[in-house]
């Protein structure tokens, strides 16, 4: 397909049974974006929503909808959407956005791009604002947004829920807790997958998202790719998006499901096997640690659920 138009940026949203949230997301983009030089692609991962996906085209002429033939996961869905848009447009930056994210600031994308380019730093290839999950509190500056993973021990701390208490100092370092409240810009490698942007040519060069994963840990893998390429992202907490945290797979904050968690284990194994120089035993240990983590979270969820009278708070699942 011949490219017919050059735009400043493209926003990609992968949808899976989240039509109502997705509509809010698209409406917020069109409401707060001030330039006319952009495009939005809503890519449906063969969900039940595909039959009314065309309704999103009526919101604004900048919106394009694509119905995927199968649900091949979050990574492939985003990759296919980016490739589709690259066949239609020429653009420098691509924003990866979840359907449960909403814009709340004027000219957000334009400001983020402008700020990144003002740094005149060749190592910076993208970035993000604060991602505020208002279910977790009124102050977005103290919520986890970005991460740093330096070695396999960091993964061990991250993969087992009890380790955030046992190795508290390491846990704080991984999640940049020592930098809170976020009131200054930071260079980093691992973004919040709910909303970030990246140079489209560079995204192509590193192979985009790893399609061996179906769901979860795409950001950690992207961080490894950035590290290998000696590139970084810029965290700009002076800007913000609102993150609803939907539950399209059915997991809740205090009620995790095996259906969702098995994808977590699979993607963890891909991360360890392909992106950390290690022996096969590390993959086996990842599986064992992850199963223990699931059991602990399941038990903890039952206990907390009983304490709270069976009420649970929704957490984010993307596909």
C-alpha cells in the first residue's frame, strides 16, 4: 500500500473486549490533541467488539479501525497495527496506548514530543508521562510508572511477591521508589506499557515487541532491547494520562486468575531465555518461582477478599 500522507505521530490502541473504554480513549485523544497532523489506529484482536468497531470511525476522521483475523496477543497486535499504519502514513513517532487510558491535558502528544526533542540527546528515542491509576490514590507522583532491571537477581525480586518485603531496598531501586515523588525528569529503560511513545524507525530496527510473548513483560523485553542499543527513554512527570486499569481477562487486584497468570509465566520464560545470557536451569527456576508466586498471590487474595467483605479492586489486563 502506497503511503499517502505524512503525519507527525500515530497513536496505536489494541482492543480486546474493551469497547466502552476504547471509545472514551479515542474521544479523549480527539478532544485534547491540537494538531491536525496525526492519526489513530484502533486494532481489534478478534474480540466480540469487532462487530461494532466501525462506530469508532464516526468519532473523528483521524481514527482508523482494523479488525484482526485472530487474537495473537498484545505484542503482535501492536506490531501489526504499527505495520498497518506504516503502510498508510509516514511518521516519526508512534504512541502505544491501552484502551483504558484517557488524555486529560491539552496537546499532550505534541508537548511530549517537543520536550523530548528539546533535550537534543541522540540516545533518547521516546518516553512517557505519569500514568495515573486513580483507583490507587489521588497522587500520581507516588505510583509505580517506570522500572530498572539490571540483572537476573532483579528479576528474582520482581517475580516473587514476598521478595518486595525481603529485599525491600532492591525493590525500591527497581521501581524508582527512591525518586518519589516524581517531580523531575528521568532517563530510564522500562516504560509503563499503558502509555509511552518511541521513534518509529528505531522501533522497527529493534524488531518492535517480541511476538513470542502473548501478554505481559513486553516492557521488560523492550528495556533489554534499548539497553543493547544504548538508547534510553525520558520520563516526563510534568505531564499525565489517566489510567483506568480494566479487567478484560478477569483478574482483579485481590483475585488473580490462572487464565491470566499462565501468560505471565510464559512471557517471563521468553524474557529470561532470550534476553539474559543464562543456562536453561534459569528458565526452569523462573517457572517454579512463578508458580509459587501465583499460589501466594491466590492465598493472599482470598484472605484480603474475606477481610474486605469480598470486595476487590480491578487491576490492569491488556488483551
